[in-house]
C-alpha cells in the first residue's frame, strides 16, 4: 500500500505541471486581459495606461517567462497576489474552500444514500411500477437544467412558502444565536444548494446501480446462492451488491471534477461565498493568479479523488491488489 501511494503521488507531479501549463496558455490566449477589463469603463484610459498596467502585473514578459515565474512561486505554494484586491491568492482560496468542500461532500453522500437503494430496488423489481417511476425520474434528472431547477426551488421554498433561505450560508442575525441555533441556521441555508448539487448525480448513479445490479444478479454464482436456499435479502445485499458497487465507486471518484465545476453554478445562484463564486468573479475580472490558483486546487482534488477511488475499489473487492 505504501509503495502504491508513493508511486501515485509521484505521478501527480507531471500531471499537475501539464495541467497548469495548458491552463496557463489557454487563459492568457483568451481575448481580453486584466488591463483591458480594468480600463474599458474609463474613456480617459490611454494606451500607455494599459501598457503600464501590463508591466505592473508582469504581463509584458514573454508567455514562457511568465509561466516559469509562476511555476517557481508554485513550488513554494505561492500563487501570487490577486489583480483585483492585491490580497494573497492562497488566503482568498483558503477562506472559500471549506464551504465548497462541505457542499460537495454532502452532495456526494446524498447521492450515495439515495441513488444506491433506488438502483438496487429498481433492479430487483425490474419492470415494476417502482422501476418505471424511477426511470421517469432519471430522464427528468438528466433533462432538467440545474440553474432552472434552482430558480424554481428558490421561488417555491424561499419566496412562496418562506421555508428556506435562498442566498448565503448564514442569516444576518447569527451573532445572537446559540451553537445549536447556528448549526440549524447553517443547515437550512445548505439544503437547497446540496440538493441542487446532488440532483443530477442521483439520477445518473441510480441508473448505474440498476444496470450493474441487473448484470450481477444474472451471474451463475448468484443462481448458486439462490439454489443453496439463501434468502433474497442475503443474495442481494451480501453477494450481489458488493460486486455491483465496484464500478460505481470508480465513477464516484471520477465525478469529483464535475461536482467542483458545478459549484460555479449553484454558488453563483445562491450567493454562496465558495470557490465556484470566486472562480466566476475572477474569470470575469481576468484575475489570472486567482484563476490559476483555483484550477490547480481543483486539479489536485480531482487527482486525490481518483486515488481514493482506486483505494476504495480494492477495499470493496479483495481480489484487486494495489500494486
């Protein structure tokens, strides 16, 4: 295990460098730079003023020199300072990453808790009314745009019924709340964002689980288990489910990038001060250091998610050896 982890961690280094190189080039080749964005609303801004801003930000240097400068700082986990407010990028990200990770972990937990039982029941009761209803739910889940569903739920539960807050992560009067009230208030604010983040995943993973379960329960060893007189519950949950979960564990790990990318949508809609909202604002302002910092953190979390998926795969299936 130790050797496997060491090799996987070492292989992340060239991957991170490759990701940062491609990202750096794409960002800097995109139309409109920070100097143009900062001066576009000022009619008095001259061409010389834009050149001075580029020199101030170091954007007057050749692209490969800029990248090497960025890479040298990255070795020391220094992403530079933001073009927008001059604050260290690391500090801005560290302030925002906990809420983004919390929402994504809660949404993945919700996906696993809801999707797996739905998929198992759909497979064991194939073509039943429950299976048909969940199939319709899956199609709705795939076809529903996230931002549209978020707006509908905000109007229903926030505006019409007044049950849930529709923006931010805490109320304005938190200073007078007890710890329990603060926890309840935070949970209320996270219900809609977590549900929106998990909605598409529940539809997809329930379908994956159903498909894998159908394949497994048709295997010879399942028929043998039934012939030996084992109960339906033991056959499904002790013999079939464990094997059906193996590909799902891998897909869960590979879904981490999608969840982080989806943070941009729901954090912007619900005004949640997380990495997604910061990434959107930084992109609009062409804040290159902050954009690079967020993308590197996202790439690192993605690689860690894949590594955890491989480890979980070996835990679920003892026949798999980590070499």
